[in-house]
């Protein structure tokens, strides 16, 4: 990791503090993944209600993403991170007293604010600190907090719930979030975005409005791709534990998330630096292929080994797609508008997760969970087709960019 050694001490210290913050944040979030659908069921929730409650998480995301994106651009990245970590520490305490589906829906919507605040601020601050020529590498390394947190969180969450019940799990998730808040408070921003006396360099950079950005195909297409993958992820997060129970396989859902996290870790270590040389397009294409294959494997899983393989392939796709799209959006945007850009792009993912639970929860009443995962594979395949044909200014340029044959024509730097 020579890139870290070459950084100034202040930047290196900031990145290390951010990484620890991210690790605790994602541990808190993901420790609840294999447990909440079961918790909702245990207090009397139906299949449709499970989908509604889980989908409310992304509704909170959607309602807060635009505001927090603008806040990160106008008041600094740190305030957005602090809001995210505060919410992730408070929300699990609410689950301790929730005894109805309606109350859980409100709590899940509130919990969703944590992701919109943290991911927007975290991603933007990492890019602010990173030298442009090593941007992909540093984004890849700093995003390792996600798979490490996801490897530890679901495994411990499933263990605590199975052996001690829900209360200890919710308490540990809350403590992890509150420690993340303390760590985030120690981060220092080098760029004073909220000062009236801005850096002259920032004054020279344009800052397009949400309306201008959302009309530009360079941002709309990644947003659509994230919408489709959000639908896939929403299906996976909401119904995987119930699907495994339906198959009657002797398999812990937490193990699926742990294997996916390990694969994601490996992918992020390798791909970030490579994308600085080979471009983002080739790796985004590969990640969408991985998502398609993983959902088809999952839909036809008859053995625990197939579930493990599906988890590894899905984790590889996830470990590549998110960092590469963040890097792509960074390449295509100015510093003073990155909060809004991330809100648009990642907002597509939020919307996908939000509508996946309610829509597919209703469909689960008439079709099997296996069928839903087949459909998820089809959505990933559509995302791949869109990227191959619409990621650049023409079909020819899109195909060449998606296959790593040419650079990104929309890149600013």
C-alpha cells in the first residue's frame, strides 16, 4: 500500500480514522441483516409486511439523500458523516421496544437516514483527499471497510440472535454506531467548503444544480444501473434468510453474507489500482456479469456449496461495482458538486432497495422465492445490456468503454 505511505501525515491520519469509522458503521448496519426479517416475522409480520418494513429503510434513504448531498457540498463532508453515525447508533435502541409492524416501519425509515448521510460524506471526503491519479486505488482500499464489516456483522449478528436473543444484538449494534460517531468527530476536513472565503481553486469550479445533473446521461445511466442492482440487492437482503429456510438446507444466512464479504474484500484490493490503469468500464461490466450469474445460481440452489458459490460471485460483483461507480462519478464531476452527484447515482440504488421489498413481498404471495431470484438475475442482465450500449456518447463508444478499449469521454480530469 505504497499510496498511503506517500500521503502527507495529516491525510494519512484522516483516512485511517475514516476507515475505523466506516468499519464500525458497516458492522452495526450488517449485524442486523440476517436477523431483522426473522424478527419481523416473530412479532407477527407476514411476507408482505416483511417486505414493507425492510423497504422502509430505503424510503428513509430517498427522503434524506438529496438534502444530505447538498449539505455535504455546502457545509462540508464531516457533518454528513456525523449525522449518519449518530442515526446508526440510535436506531437499534428503538428495535428494543418495537412491538408492532407499524412502529418497525417508522424505525427502519429513520435507520435509512444513516446510509444516506454516511455514504455520501464518506465517499466525497475520500475522493477529496485522494490524488487524482491514485483515486481508484484509494477508493478501493477505503471501501474495504464495507466487506470487513459485512464479514463480521452478519456472522456475529446471527450467532448472538441464535444463542442470546435479539436484545444483546441490538445493544451491540447501537454501541458500535455510537463509537463510530466518536471516531467521526475526530476527522478533520482540509477543504473548507462552508467558509465564505473559499479556496480560489474551488471558486473556479462550476457547481451544477440537481436539475442540470439529472438531465445529463453521464449521470443518469449509472443511476439507472444502480436502480436495477438496488432491486437485486433489496431482494437478496429481504428474502435470503426466508429462502434458505424454505429450501430446508442446513445453512446459516450469516455465512452467505460472510463469504460475500470475503469475496468483496479480495475484489476491492485488486480492482481499485487496476482501474486507474485500465479504466472503470471493463470492471463495471465484469461486476454486472457476476451479479447475473450469482442470482441464477441462488435461484437454483440445491446444496449448501451452491449457496457458497453464489455468495462468492455476488460478493465479487458488489466489491467491484460500488467502488468503480463512485470512481466513475468522481471522474465525471467537479469537487463542489460531488455530494449531489453521489446523491443522484447512489439514490438510484436506494430507490431500487426501497421498492424491491414491497413489490417482491407482494409477489412472494403467489410465486416462490426461487422465482424472485430468477427475476433478479434478469434485472442484472438488463443492467449489463444498458451499460454496454448507453455508458458513453454512442453505442460504439459505449461498447468500447465497457470492454476497456477506450477511456471515459465524460471524464473531467
